[in-house]
C-alpha cells in the first residue's frame, strides 16, 4: 500500500511541488521508518526465541539452520548501512534537517538528487547492491522456496506511453524533490527488512519440521524364546533396524521414562514374579514437536 502511495506522490511531484506534496513525502517516510522498526523487533524476537529453544536444546540440528538465517541478517545489515550512508550524504548536501518540519532543509530542491544519485552513479551502485543482496539472501533458502516473491527489488518500471524508464531515473532523476529521494531510500530499507523477516522466518521454520534422519543401522534377531531344548528347532526373525542418533525421543515404558543415548532408550526392570510379561502395544505421538513413543505395559 505504501509503495503505491509513493508512486502516486512521484506522479504528483512530476507536475507540481507544493508544501502539501512535500509534507506527504515526509509523512510517508516517517510511516515507513516506523514500520521498519516494528519489523526489526519481530526479527530480533524470532532470533531470540530460536536461540533460547531450538539452538539450546538441539544444537547439532539447529546450528546449520541458524547460521543460514544469520547470513541473511548480515547481508541485510550491510545493504542497510550503505543506504544510511546515502541518506546522510543527501541530508548534509541538503543543508541538514529543519527542526520545524523534521525534513531536510532543501527538501524542494529538484537538482540535488539527480546530481548526487544519477550523475555521480550512486543510484547505479545502489541498484547493483540491491540485486546482489537479493540474490545472496534467496540463496540461503531451501531450493524449493527460492522462487518466492520478496519485496526487495530494483526492477525497471514498465514503459509509459512508449517511453522507456529505468529504476534509477524513476527514483532519483530529474524532477525528483530531495525529500522524495529520501523517501525512496527509506522505502528500500522497509522492503529490505520485510524481505529479511520473511526469509528468516522460512529458514528458522525448517527446524520445526519433524525430520528423522536414519543414520544408524543394526541387524537384529528376534526369537520367540530365549532358550530351546535339545532336538528343537531354533527360529528367529532377522532384520535391519534404523535409528536417528541425533534425535533423543521421549520413551516411556510402564510410566518409567527411559534414558536415551544416540536415539535409543534402555529399559531395565527387576524380575519380581514368575510368568510371561507382555508389552501390550506401542504408538507414536507428537509432544513439543519432538517425536515420542509411549509404550504401556500390561
């Protein structure tokens, strides 16, 4: 919605620059800055929650996911820092900030933005950095998620009335008031932060998936009896079992919680009476997003 409003204001600014139009750009900038701070808080909370739970409880499984998400955070911070440098330059060249309006003093100037951003090639450099950052961020996603649409982009706008436009001129070229250039940079930061939040959420969400990696295999022989008499045949079912050594499930037998090592529980019990003892049944269930087995005993 704010992106559409920004385009509308640019169209108005191309025909006339009034205080009302300039105020609208400033108000949009303030709204974008507020939105960006809110998204930043969400990203910070997401990382903090992951560090306190998954990374702490399942470090071996969660670490690779966390490192990919941290790379996204790093790439976003690098581009954001560069944009802040551009904004500081524009404010400085525009005579600083007017305390009355909260806007740059020469906010109506339509020559500074083209000179600083177009003639001195800063807009071209910014476009390249945006595209590079977007590519690096999307590369951190699982291959099946890399086609998602994200807010961050520096695509040239469609031709208007047969006139070809480019991204640089549209945002910082002739006729663009200085305050509008600042709004454009703030909008890029908002798009960047929204992209970071979306990608980080997808990456860290991978750790919540119930994934069992079968990496331990053993041959097991199960016989109907632990002993035979002379002359009897010995029969046993021989098969291969598999387990996940990196996941420690919760296993409860007859109310007793078993000690788990490398994905397997060890059950011990004293022989207190004669007779056959049976495990009635077993079934899996989900608890706290961890695979568990509960085995009642008759």
